[in-house]
C-alpha cells in the first residue's frame, strides 16, 4: 500500500482579506473532493491572505497510480484559474 502526500502552495493574487481566502479555498477543496477520492486540508499560512498551503493525500496499491492521481489533482486546481499553483512537494509512504 502506498500513501501519497502532496503539499501544495497556492497564491491568491486577486484576494484582499482572510474572508476572501477562505472562500477561494472552500471552492477549491469542495471541487477537488467532488471530482477525486482524496483528502484535502489547509495546513499552514492561516494568517496570510494571499498565500495558502494545502495538503492532499491519496492512498493506492502502487506508487505510479498515486503519483498520477495527485498530479491530475494539481492540473485540475491549476485549470480552475482562481489561484496560482506554486511549490509542490510530493512524498510517498510505503506500508
């Protein structure tokens, strides 16, 4: 069994408040959960209104499946065009 953990930094340029940031993140998290079978949560940068860090987790049988699934999530978020995708950190845990 493989667990993929993706840390994704997002930049929200058109945002001017924490309330706006929460709204954007709520949309992203809801759409990702609806389309993919992943866990997603904000994990850092809670007080920064133009930057967010999301953690997305996927469990699968093998690493290539988990890798491709998480990369598809990144493409989906980028295609939404409501936040700029910044740094990506992907790690795999094998059990």
